[in-house]
C-alpha cells in the first residue's frame, strides 16, 4: 500500500503518531476501528538517511527476515532514481540560470537545454515571472515556486519547468509539452492565489524559442509589472493578450521616445495638483462616466464637476473632445509608468549574472 497525497488527514495523523517519518526500522501499528484501519506493519524506505517512502503490509505480513531484504532492495533502487533525478534537476537549473544571463555561457545554454530534452525547436517555451511591486526585493520568506502545489501539479502532468531566482522576481522557464493545451489556464490563477499574501503579480511571456530567452524574460517581467501599474488588470497577465498596456510600456521605456507631457498640460502634472491628476485619470479610466467616477473617488458629483472644470482650465483641453481625452489619458499613463521604476526592474534583472 502506498500513502498518497490525498490521504485522510485523520489517518495520516494517526499513522505519523508512531514516529514512522523518523524511524529506521519497521514499525508495527495497531488497528483503529473508528478510522477503518486494520493492524499493519510499516517499513520506512531510506537511502543514505533520506526517507523516500514506505512499504505497508496489512494483516499477516510475514517475518522480518523475509521482508527486510526486499525493502532494502527497493530502497536502493529508489535511492538511485532519486539521486539521478536530482542530478538532472541541478543540471537543468544551472542551464536555466545561464540562459537568462547575458554571459557567453548564456548563449550556449539553449543548446544544452535542447540536448537535455527540455524543449523542442520552435516556439516551445514560455517564461513566467512572479514579481513584487517595482523596486521592492523579494522577501526571504518568498517560496520556491517549484515546490508549490500548483507548479507541482502542473509538472506531474508531464510538463517541465526550471526555476531561476532574480533580484526582484522568481522566473519559471516552462515547456508545456506537445499537447494542444498549455495548462496555464489552471496553473496561473492557482499560483497567484497561492502567493496572494505577498502582493505579487504573475506575468507570462508570449511563446518563443530558447534562443529568445532574453526577450521572453523582458515580456514576462513587464507583464508582471503591468499588474502593479494598471488597476484594471488582474493578478495574472500575459504579454500577447495585453494591448494598450503593452504599447504604453514599450513607448515609455523606449530611449528614443520623449514621453514628457506637452507644455499646455504641464501644470496638471505639478505635485501641487496631484488631486486633479488623480481625478482626471479616474474620469478617463471610467470612460467619462461622471457618476462612476464620483463613486470611485468617494466625492459628491458637484465636487467632481468643479474639479473637471479646473482640469480643463489648466490644460486647455475639452474633456468632451475625443482627441483631447486620448492625449490627456496617454500623457497620464506614461507619466505613471515613468514614475513607477518599472524600467529599473527590467534593467536589473536583464543584467543579472
């Protein structure tokens, strides 16, 4: 009998109460009628002190002299498999770190991963970034993503993943496999829920090849950062499913593009007019719906009307004009991105290693 992960917690508590997780010899466990358990014998399977599992014999389980050699043989086989799988995992993890670096080794890591059978040629991989708000480092308590339930479940279906730790984000290099479904529709929301207490956002790149790793990393990091910047986005965002936010990020981060607000809008962006700037942004985010804007700002509609008139005086724009509203909305969003430090998040992690 093998104990599965779905074991009734009451039964697990009873069995573990006999010290089987620290035992090195067989443990005889009495039956317990209220749990529906018969008496049984447990042989811990250990290889070099590492507990790998248990053999359970129920009822008449024979003599120790007969069973022990088989248990030792099974433990040896499992130990060899365990060591081999961990050596392979360590090899993949090192190649993953190299892949996301800008070193010479990084340029050869893609070939190494293909040789290991990690991913096929073509657009076969995605990068998932789990990030704190821009400029905030990950706390020491941040979990290893590969050990979380959602990622374990995803991997157990035959898919593969490598985790790479960066300064402000944890990144999964994922190969979904050959099936038509990536499985991300189940993985990503569950992962976000698992990490919700850490105020994180999850970003996923477009599909690409291992040779595109640097660009995929940038996409994943910006997608995660967008979740912190744009309130209308959720906790999980995919690069090729965003449009407006993607264009704004690319525009704001392009070194050759001047995103400074035009002179006639400049007064609105003065620190003394932060309330009016917030009002303008909320009004435009709500599509010019004055009732929804007043509710979102927790102000009376007459207060909103006054603020909107002040915004129009400061900027010289008519908020009833579509072109003027578009210009102002773009200027505000680019201003928010420029002040968010998201560029440093990407720059820091692109240059790591």
